[in-house]
C-alpha cells in the first residue's frame, strides 16, 4: 500500500450501505455456482505460499530504487523509501505469465522522477473480447514486502494459472502495477492511457491480503468509523459506481462459504472527507476516472504492525485465510468474465 497514512475500513457502516445498494439489480444472475466452486477449488495453497516466498526472495536480492531525490531530512523521516525494490519482482511476474502462454507486454513510461513499467498479460475472450475484466496488484515493495505486496503478486500469478485453464466470454487481463508505493504512479498512468474500442467492465485490485489475526482487539479503525475489532476478515471496498460488483462478490461468498468478508461502500467516487483514506491503493485511479473497481485488503497497518517494516516477512502470514481470499477472487473473476467454459 501507498506510503501516506493508511486506509481503514468503514466495516459495519459499509455493510449497511451494501445491503441497501445490492437491491439495484439482481445479484448473481446466471451464475453457475457449481462451476464457480470448481474454479475456486483449483487454487493451490501450497503453490501460493511458494510463490510469495519467491517474490520475497526477488525483493531481498534486488537493488533498491535510488532515493537521491529526497532531502536528508526526508530520508531520515521516511527510511523505508530507500529500501524500495521492483525490477526482479516484475521480471518474475513476466516469466510466470509467459510460462502460461499468455500474451504479455510492458507499458513503459520514462517520466522523471519515477519511471514505471507496468506489466500486462491477458487471455482474450471468446465472444466479447472488447470487454475486459482486470485483476491488478503492485509489484514494488519496501524491504521483503511479504504482505505488502508479495501476497498480491502471488495471488495474481496463481489466478492467472487457474483461470488460464478455462475459456471466458470476456477478456481477462492481469496487471502488475509499478511504483504504487510512490503515489500510485503506475496505475494512474495505466488508466489514464486507456483508449480505443475496448472497455474495462470490472476490476479487482489486491494490496496486502495475507495477514490475519484472530485475537480480540487486533483490528483498529479510523476514529469515528466503526469496524470489527478482530482482524480475521477480508475488507472489500467499492464506491457508488462499483457497488454492484461488491454485492456480487459478497453474494458469491455467501453462496460458496469461502471467507469472512466485510464489505465497504464509499459514497460517490470515494473522495469524501470521511473516506478519503480509503483511496490508498491502485483502485483509486480507477474510481477517479469513473471505472468500476473493487479493492481487497487485510487493512495493512490497521492490523499488521509489520507494515512497511523489515519484519514484513513470510512467517507473519496466515496461509489458510490467504488461500480463501484467493479462492473467492477466482470465483468472482470467473463470474464477471462470463464463464467458466
């Protein structure tokens, strides 16, 4: 997640809003639940954790991005900025996508001070290829970055493996966003550069999805915004435009019994005084340009004391909860894409 102060969940408030908004049109119309459950069942928990380990290793063996553009005072106050790595994790993603036989390309931008290289892979849809279902996660990270965001990268790669075994009506696109930690740079450049006849009809963004704590009092919230006090849930954020997508994920989870989900709906495009801190990851540029996007997170530093620290390591993650999150995502993406076939 981005370096500025962090996102917390409007937990119970969000759940109430979701209940009102989900009546706008039928939820799960035409869903083939048995087939979607089969897709979810293909998610391999051991493989997921092995991939997280590989991504963490890539960060640990990489050379940090130069931080010479910061003043000495800034460096002393934001030490983690001089420990950001990205290149080897991006290369790992590219190799994995190519090994699956996916069409892969790099979207390069050389703008100073933060050049970016978004990584894009896709499976073309069979009957509606111009309609795109997008799954994204940022691959830059501070220190080892196990939860933030090696879990997101590993989930994208596992879902690419699972979904590439099926056919879908719509195109499924997998994106590794670059330089999220320096202000959502890669995702902003990605979404503002979209043009042509294709249309993004649904998006899902992962950021910190592997840390869960079942102890009472382990979950914090922003002042004045109620939320569960135990950090054992997956938070799913949407805004007004994407509220139906949140409803669909929530309904799929209710039907398939995969995870513990707290849905949150932020009014309008998400930029309100109370919910501005919810605009903290790569879903925000989508919301600000009128695109549907939902954001999945374990709430990062509102639960995880290792956030942006050298201690954000593999041993802090919860493999079972992590797998359930990815299973729910697999079923949801398959449903959105018009399949599986």
